[in-house]
């Protein structure tokens, strides 16, 4: 596979953009990001799968960083691009792992540039910008695309240089396809399994690791698929996590922190990884107690309750609407009492122990709740919705 030569020494545009132009561009970035995503996935269908796969977050962050770094440079020519640079190298690595050359990625960059130029013309009409300024912007954009291509080329060649890795590249591509939800009967899946000598299992267990994780490769069993250089490194272990597999992880990653996903049918591998990553995030957010090894099986209810925080808030708002007219502090006390009562289904004495207040105070609050909610507290469906929403809000606030 021949690749065009690249160098990171990209010439600056001959005339710098005025710094105040950054103020005009910055509010356009969210809309521009959405427009680029639509155009790129339409022109390059292979990227639609990547944008719904395990690297979705890293790809979105890379595009956001690329757009923001361009505007930051206009505002301050000395602005750092370190975060952007590493994410763009990751783009190149992903292309290598997926078995593509860089032509597709370069085409996507240039399409993004055309979308940006189209929006710049709209800005020109809206703000009555001079043709000279728009020409300078176009020159700056194409010089910038040259930088992005060069950085991705570095990441691509990094993987290629390690590719004694022909087999490793095959296995990593297989992992990416499985996580992207490619049907297990797909010809590419079967071909890669055959080339890599990897029997397709009926079930898998995903492991989400905290970075850095590259050092783990040497100790892993030969049938474990790994992407340890990804922004969110992960492993695919065929079958359940047996005591032997746990011992392998303990020996391979003595100082590493990771979360164990659920054992699922192989076509649901992405779900197992998504849950494992979510539990790591819960630990980072102090929602669950952190430890070196976290197991999704220990946090299933938390995963369920916090699967859609916006929806939880909406349910809570609807179910607690009868308390909307209560004052802030009084409402907070009533909600606290309602949560304790729904959770314990206990007597006034038992609820009082949970809240640290006298049983008589609890009785007074319960009468207030009964006056506000009426028959809703006797309706099992309403009670369930209230309890689930209040538990989720409590977890988020803990």
C-alpha cells in the first residue's frame, strides 16, 4: 500500500486572520459540527459505523478539538494544540486498525473544509465581510487541513511500524467490527476470524480499562482481543470471566484499574463495554465506591436508574408536581420524607430513625404528603415511578 509522503512542517497562511474574527466563528461551531457529521457520514458510509461504535466519543472529541483549535489559533496564534494533536493521531491509528489507507480520511477532512467554507460565505453575507477576509479564511482552512492530515499520517504510520502486527491489526479490526454491531454472519467477520485464527465465541465479556494500558499486551491470553492504545482502552474476553481469566487479569494488570462488563452474546459486545465504561464513570463521579476492580454485576440497578438522567428528572418533576406550591425548604423536607418512606415502607418510628427526626415529626409530614398527593400514594404505578426517580436523583446527588 503506497501512501503519499507527509511532513508536519506546514506553511502558515501568508496573511493571518484578524483575531476578532474568532468571536464571529465561535458561536457557529456547534452547528458546523453537526453539519460536518451529516455530510461526512453521507459521503463516507464507513464512518457512520465508527460514529456509533466504541470510538464514538474519541472521534467526536477529535472533530470538536479540531474546530475549536482553529478558532483558538485565530484568537491567539500561540494557543496550544497538544490535545488536538493526539486526537488527530488517534484518527490515523483507527484508520490503520480498520485496514483502510488514508485516502478516505483525507477525503473526509477536505469535505469538512468545504462545509466550513460554505458556512463562511453565509457569515460573509450576514456580517458584510470583505472578499479579502474570506479568501484569507479559505487559505487558512486549507493550510489547517494539511496539518490535520500530517498528524493523522503520524498515527497511521505508528501503527504500521508496529505491525509485525499484521496479525494484531487483523485482530484489532475484528474487535472494532464486533463492537460496531456488524452481523456475526457478515463475510468480513468470518474472513477475519479465519485469517486471525480466532474462533468466534457464543459469548464474550468486555473489560474497560483506565489509561495507560499499553503495557498489558504481553501478559494477555492469545484469544483475548485488545485495543490498549485507544483513548478508552478495552479487552474482549471470549466466554465468561472464569477464575482463570480473573487470575490472568490480576497477573497482567497488577496496578491497573478496570471495570468488568456483563457476559453477553457476542453480538451484544458493545452493550457490555458501554456498561463497563459507565461504571468507571460512576466511580469517577463518586456515585459508586471506587476500587481497582469494578464489576457491572454489582451495579445493575444504578446503571438502570441513571441510564437517562434527563428522563429521570422529567419523571420526578411530573410525579412530585403536587409539591410545586410548597416553599423550598418545606418541599425539600417533604421530598426527603417521601423518599425515606417509599424506600423503607416503614413505620413513623422507622422512617424517623432513617431521617434522624422524631416519629411525631414524621407523622406530621406524612399527613402533609397525603394531603398533597391523595390517592396517588395508594397507586402502585405512581409509587414505583416516584421511588425510582427519587432513588436516581439521590444517586446523582450523593
